[in-house]
C-alpha cells in the first residue's frame, strides 16, 4: 500500500524533503504551500538567501551541514542546470568580536581550527599580508554559491519528475493537510516545513519561532572570493558578507541579522551602510571607487526562520481532529540562516523518520 504523504511548505526545506521522499516509489507525495518558487514574499525566506555554505553549527550539531556538503558538491560538479558554482570563501576575524555579545551570529564559522576544516576542501589560514585592513586573522576554503532563482525551480522540476504533485493552499491548522493529497486519500504522514508559519499554524503554534531579519542589496558588480567578517562597527545586528551567485544571479551584499524584527521594507540607511562596508572590505567590487559605482539590481529583506532552541526535526503524533486515526507530523523547521547548507542533512532525517513510522 502506498504511503500517502503531504509536505506543507515549498521553501528549500519542504522541497528537499519532498525530493528525497519521492525517491522511494512507495511514497506518494503532495506539496502544499502558500508560496511557491517564483514568488517573492516576506513570508517566504528561501528566495532571499544568498545562498552559500559558511558552516554555522557547533561541532556537536554539525550533522546537518556535514551531510549536506557532499550532495551540494555533487550538484555543483555534475548538474550545471541546478545553478550552483564553486567559490572560494574568505572569512576574516577581529579579536574584538570574540567577546562582543550579540555580534557573533555564527560563532563556529569564526573559530580558529573549526570542525569544518576537515569537510570543506582547501582550508588554510591566511597569511598576515592576505588579511584585509581592520582584521586580525582569517581563513580560506572552497565553498559554493547557489543561485536560488534557478535552484528552487530546479528542485520543483526534480520533484515533478518523481511524480510529486504541487498545490497552493493556506493552512490554518497542520491537520488540514491530511485532506489535501492529490490522491484523494487521507494522508497518513504530514511533513511540516512551514518555517516561520509554524508560529501561528494551528496544531503547531511554536512560540519559540521568531524572525532573524536579513536585509541585502543585490548588485550587478561581480566579486571573487566570497567574504564574511566576524563583526562590524555599525551595531550588533549588522554584518558584512559578499557572494556572487552562479549564472548571472548578481552579487549579494549583506547584511543584517536582527532577531525579533518583522519589518519587511528595506531601511535605506542600513542599505547605505551595507554598501559602504562591502566596498571597504572589497575595493575591487567598484574598481577602487565608491558605492556610486555599484549597479543595484534590487534591495531586499528576508526573514530567517529562527527557533530559540534550534531546528526542530522530529515526529509527533497528533489527534486527527475528526475522531479518526491519529496523524503523524514530521517537523522540519527552524533553520534560521542555514537552510540551504543543511538542507540535505535535514531532509535525510525526515526520510529516516518517515521510514521508521511506515515500519511501525
Ligand atoms: P521558507 O523558505 O520560509 O518556506 C516556508 C514555506 O512554508 C513557504 O512555502 C510558505 O508559503 C509555507 N507556509 C508557511 N505557512 C504556511 C501555511 N499556513 N499554509 C501553507 N503554507 C505555509 N541559508 C543558507 O544555507 N545559506 C545562506 O547563505 C543563506 N543566506 C541567507 C540570507 C538571507 C538574507 C536570508 C533571509 C536567509 C538566508 N539563509 C541562508 C537562510 C535560508 O534562506 C533559510 O534557512 C531557508 O530558506 C528556510 O527554508 P524553509 O523552507 O524552512 O522556509
């Protein structure tokens, strides 16, 4: 008998979960979502991401990122139409950020001797003459950058090829997904990949979910390598990073990491500071000139789905709500700023949980 599964959410978490689940022909998968690839909306984080791989987890929580890298690497090498390219990444550290509360949104990235040096290729500490002014040390490694405008539709295409059916729906309760399988049969398993939606979604209402607002400026100017710095002098919520997307996707200048801020409109003052910092750390972006040489494609704001206690990936039995059999909800939400770089590791866990449920 087929396993009727409904995945709620069509961001990178829902799509990757649907893709891996659909590889097993016993699974019949429907994806339902308020927003789909092609939409740009403040309630939909995935299109706004850079997206690159700059590991953020501590070593004990590194499973998701460790398990994702080999698959993203394979796609970059063998599947050009996925819209990913390899890029060197340079990470610069300032001693003063080590003890500055709130500045470090991603401490392990800036550790000396980080766990990821054995995962990401070509890791090396930079020599003193390679460290940019105002910074004390740095490292370099091979990473990659995903053009999300290509990659998300590519994921949809891979799912369609495996028989996944997509539907628009706005859920008020996660249990409503039970009746939305394209088969007409009641779903036995629901995957909850609704990210920030889980804050208000009936049957979940996870009040530890909150936005980590990220403001970016996307420009036509190109720059290599990708850059991230450990802090700025513009306040605890501001960051500096630069990444040029694959296949003409523009260069993302970031940014901010502002937990609890729901504002959807870009702040023009923040945008100017982002551009100034970018030109400071990477003068080559504008040929040594000022921010007036940046050719802006757009400004944007995305809300990273931040969860106070970290990502939630677990199975939960919930009442069917109609006197019928209980439903199993497999949660996969709360990825904050690492949804892409952890996507395959998390989706692989979703598959393990679903297989465990099916086996009884
Ligand atoms: P989302 O993309 O938000 O998708 C949620 C889905 O659930 C949507 O389809 C939505 O419509 C649906 N949904 C929600 N509620 C309901 C409902 N009630 N009914 C029906 N559907 C519903 N990550 C990286 O790995 N690398 C990066 O470099 C990176 N850079 C980033 C830069 C910025 C500026 C931002 C904002 C994020 C960045 N991220 C990065 C983080 C990444 O974007 C997120 O972790 C990831 O997109 C989360 O994906 P998701 O599928 O869980 O959520």
